[in-house]
């Protein structure tokens, strides 16, 4: 079941190609938990250099994909989300457990540890076929889009 498709995701997130790393949201418990999907294809721009002979999705982009799913969970709570932008403020306990390769469906599960009006802290787990690929505790700040800093 699709809760948010690509178009709906783009109405919430400021990210765009080639840096939008979530295709669909398939589960959502407001302020609690969210599950997104990223279909990893051979055409991803990062595979051209990481690595041409053995394509592997960079771990930092897996964490970014988790952060984007977490940002959807947080931003959907703001009526004025068009004027907001999420920024990383911390990544803790990041672990990379298995490679993610073209053809994989990356499941992106994010659970809220704290959702506030400005600071968000979430636990993210990215998996393929039920096996954990990466995980981290992600902290972000929701800022005004036009503010400097």
C-alpha cells in the first residue's frame, strides 16, 4: 500500500533528483514510525564512481535516505512545511552491515525518539530482504528555509 508516492513526497521534502532518495512511503504512524522504499537501480548517478566494476550504494547515502524518510515523518506535522528545511545536526552509532547493490529494494524504517518543533531525533534502519544494511541514530534541526546559518 502506498501512502505517499513520489509526487506527494516532493510536496513535503525540499530534495530533488539526483538527491531525492526515497520513492514511496508505505507505512505511517504519525509522530511515531514511518516506512519508506528506495528502489536501487543501476542508473543511480553515484554508481558511476562507486564503483564501476562493483556497484555499491554508499553507506552515507543510505543514512541520507533514512534521514529523508525521517524528515517526512517530522515535516508532515508542520502546517507551514513549505517554509521549513531539515538539516542534519548529528549522526550517532552508524553501522554498515551489508552492501546495497543495483536491483535491491531498500526498506527505510524510521522510529521517532523525539519529535519537537525544532529538534528531531530518530532511529533509522535500512534493510534489504529483511537483512539490516545500515542503521543510525539521526538528529536534525528543522529550520526556516530563508534563514541564514
